[in-house]
C-alpha cells in the first residue's frame, strides 16, 4: 500500500514485504549482568513497535541482538524461519540499525555517506535519487550536502544517518532513541511522518524511547522491558487498558509507576 | 568492496545545487557549510609521512661525504615502518573506527578484511616511493643514477615486498615485537643519524645487518660497487623473506577472519562504542574520580594519598587539600603510575650502567639508549599524562573533561607544576649519576657529565610551564576563522617564546662564562613564564574556546 502524501518509492525496493521476525527465548548476558532474559516475541510487517523501559532495562540490547551487532547468549532470532547470524549479509541488507550515536567516517560528506550506505545496501541507482532529495529536503539537510560528517551537530549527524537508511527503505528499521538524538522539531515531525508511511508500505519499525507521549502516538505495538524481561508486548490499546486508572492521565506512565512500585 | 559512489554523489550534488540556486538563503547556507576536498584531507599525516622522505633527502645532502648514512637511514626506516604498519594493522585493522562504522552495516567480514588489506597495500605503495627516492638519492650522490636506476627500482621494490612480508610474519608469529617502544627506538635512531659521528654511522651500518632491510641495503651497496661483492649474497635471504608472502597471506587472512568473526559489540568493539558514546569515560570517571561509585559505598570519598606509592605520597604532601582534589580529578585514577615509572627508569638506568662498562668495541651510542628510555619513562618531559585534558567524545566535537567542571587554569597549573617538579627532582639523581658515568665512557671528565646532567634537568624544569600550555592547547582551538590578525599575532608570540626558550637552552650548553650561563638559564625560565602568562591572559579573558571541531580524519 502506498503512503498518501509521501514521495514515490523506487520499485526495486518497493516490493511487498511480509517478513516475519521472531525471537525465541533470547537471552543476553554481559558478564554477570543479564541484559535480556528469555525474550520471545514476533515482529509483524507494517507495524511500528516502541520499546520502552527504564535505563539499563535492555532496550538497546534487544535492538543490537536484532541487528546482529551482538550475539545472544542463548536462544535464536529467525527471519522468515531462517536463523539469523551476523555473517548473513543478504539478510542484513533487509534491515537497518541506527544506534543512538550515529557512526560514520568523519571526513565523509553527507552525500558521500548517503552514497556509501546506498551502495552497501545495493540500493544505489538513478531511481533512488528523487527519494534521497525528498529526504534531504524534509530533514533540512540540503545546505549541508558537502559538509563532512565530523562537522555536523549531533542532530544533523543523526538526520544524515537516518536519511541514508530511509532512502534504502529496509524491511526492518531499528532506531535507538531517535527522539533523544538531538533532532530539531521539524526533523522529529518528518521522522514520524516517514515512519507512518514506511509502516504503510509494509516495513516494520522498532524504536526505543523514554518519551511516553511519543510512544502513545507513534506505536502500533508497545514492548515494555523491565530488568531484561519483556513484561508487555501487545497492541498499544491493549497495553493502555492495563493501567489501573486509565482516566487519570497517561496510561503508559501509570504502567511504569506500577513496574517501579513492584520493585522487581 | 567499494564504499564510494561517485556517480550517485555527483548526480545528487548537481540536483541539490540546482535546487538551492533558486533560493538565495539556501545557497548562502550551503556555501557557509560546504568544505572543499582539500580542507577535508588530513594533511598532517601526509606532511608527517613525507617529512620522513625529506629527512632522508636531507640526511643524504647533509652527509654527502658519507653515503652509507642514507642507506643506514633507509634500512632503519624500512624496519621501523614495517613494525609501525604492522602495529597499525594489528590495532586498527581489526578494531577501529572503520570497523565500528561498518559493523552495523551489511558488510561481511571478508569484505571488511579485503578493504583493510587494500589499505595496507596502499600504505606500502607510499613507502615504495620513499624507498625509490632514498636509493635514488644515494645513487645520484654517487653520480651513478643513470647506470643504476634499474638496481634502484628493483631494490626499492624488494624492500617494500620484504617489508609487507616481514610485517605479516611479525603479525603471525611475533606480534609483541611490534611493540611501540621498539618502534619508537627505531624512529629515534633515524633522527639520531643526523647527530652520530662517522664511527657511529659505521657501527649502525653493521647493526642493520640484524634486519632484512639491512640485508637489502648491503646487497644494494655491493651491487653499485660500494661494498664487497660477497654482500650481494645478502639479497638471497631477503628474497626468501619476500617469497614467503604467498604462504603468509592465506594464514594472515585466516587468523584475521577468525578474530573478526568472533567480534561482537560486547568484545573489543564495545570499547570503541564506549569511547564514541562516552560511556567508557563515564565508567572510568565513576571508578576513579573522587566521587566514586555508589555500589562500592565510597560515594564522595577522596582517594587516600597516604596509601599510594612513595612519589605520589611526596606530591600529595606538597599539595593542599583542594589541590589534591584537583589532582585526583585531572589524573582520573592514575595515582600510582609515577612511582612505577620511576622504578622502570631506575631499572633502565641500571641496565645502561652495565652497558657503559661494556667493551669499547660496542657502538658508542648503545649506552645512550637506556638513558633515553629512562627519561621518557620517569621525567615529565611533556608535562605528564593528565586524563582531565582528554575528551570523552573523540570522534565528534570534543570538549576536555575539565572544561565542564569548576576548575581554574591556575589550579590546574599549580597541581601540574608541583607534580612535575617533584617527578623531575626524583628522576634527577638517576639521570645526573648516569650522565656522569657516561661521560667517562665517552672520555670526558666526570664533572662535565654531571654538568650536562644538571643542565638537562634545568631545561626540563624550565620547560614545564610551556608543557602546561601545551596541555591546555591540545584539545582547544579557535573555532572562529583562523586567519585573523589576533590569531596570527598569537602564533607569532608562541613562536617567539619557543624560539627564545630554545635559544636560551642552546646558549646555556655553549656559553663559556658563568655569567652567560646564568643569563641563559634565566632566559629559559623567563621565556617559559612569559609564554604561560600570555596564554593564561588569553585563557582567563575567554579568548580560547574549550572545544575542538575536528577536521576530517
């Protein structure tokens, strides 16, 4: 389904997506610390999933496991029933991970970085250019096209990295704290619009955040992690209904308070 | 694996520029932000690399009467560069910013390895040019370049291939020999070639036979008729080393791939991520700074100086309570390393003393090496290592740690000076005693050795204020346009101060009368104080930004 009010997506990358991503009993330990504890969940295409949790709960580890950047201590991750390993570059080309601190070669300009990412994902070509231009315009990056990455502010750097990955239009987009990345309000609004459009095209987007207001507006599903365990993984409305007093303000906030009160 | 996409880049640039030209505001913004390619290039590395080429050239010109000096320098350079390039490949090839950037992208380990190997080959291509120029100068100085140009090119090529292979062998079988101290000694020796007397060069010419690069240079000398014809045979073992490459390369690939495949973000890469995101510094700070971790129950507890080693205790006794706090902060948990370094220096000094009494047939420069290593270990020649000056964000805009805390320029200066003064004084008996005995070895009076030792100590002492300024300037820069009259004036003042210091130091060593010597010593201290005071004036008036906007890497 094409997103309304959005730019056209190159045919080559606008094929139908229905990739199923599953985590089966995934655990990850860093020494004595258990960052993820027996996590089992399935990601559906065309959904935006917000991952919520206190600092150190295991949100980033979940995204790193999904991207192959870290290897689970136990359990497995499957993409369309195929076990995912870091060495599977074909599978990795179908997903993109953007850490909270964007990483790039400091002397590469914005355009060079975008070109590099497109090439690595096999998405380089004339048909992707209008899309890149739209994204550059949307993120206000046009005047920075010849500026080296190392000279960008954190927000600009994040927007550049995001532009490259959104231009690739992967089936699964993993974003670590995109709303605490220093992006300006225009960038945040544009990202939200893009995320919705991408989900409408069948892409799955998983992002971590601490801002519950955003999660309540930009989620199809919510995943709440507490001490490495997935406490809730359900559609937003279902999670909201778990709040003790839904009439008294933010439901997610109340759930968080409940988790804290549990002292778990 | 090609990372650049010039075509798409060109198309996109053209489109972007066309669009921006319609909007004067956007075009103005674009022109304000764009950085041309020559400003994105890291010229310091280029200048440094080619500086060595210049050194070889100048060594050849300077010692035109002793042609072997060029070959000695070339041999030392070839070995040093093989170790350095191997070291870089070891440390940065597998765990580096490149790896970190590409880790989250769909790049296979094989592709990454191929890229790193290609980078290694390119770096050796630059070395090949240096070898060709070096051997060319040698042949040119002997007026035989026209006849021997094939020999020059072939020798340079063999030197480069042997270097690659030597590096590979070291990487596989003796990675520890690429230790930075060995590398530094070799780089130091190259510079020392300028000052060594003819006998020293002759000794070194024999000493380089310990290395494959030396075999090649000796073989070359024999080929061009400047050494015994039998030395041509030395090419054979060098060719054997070079011929190992087809066998070494697959093993290297296998070993590197195993290492790469075992990497995850929780391995060495994690350290890099930590550095990038600042978490490593934060953890280190939490562990070491006075406000220690809550888990250990030592929250806000100061470090116990009384329980540290003797030199730290001595410095602690001289510092006020507040200065101790500043020192702990600036040291970031490095308490204890001064005494350890002094012990290393004592060890090297003792080893050097043994060498001093070694048979006179040994090269005369040999006993100087422990002296140099001991000085680098114990003396705060560059002001010492202070973590507080470092930045937690090395890849982006960097701000030194101290800048975010209420610590003044004077407080840091005072702590550094006291620590450096005591460290220098603690090191001085070792150094002066050594120079005195070394004097006997080089047939100068015992008192002369002592005098030289005292003079060097005075230079180190006087230098400390400028070293403090050096630390402050390390992570700072003017973020405004550099070429203003103020900037130019500051650079001129800086050069004048360093020039005055150097002139005073040279005068102190050469002055005939005590009056001149005293004046030169005063000149050193005055120029050092002036430099520090001028910088302090600029710093305290807010003329210095405490941030570095990194140029292209």
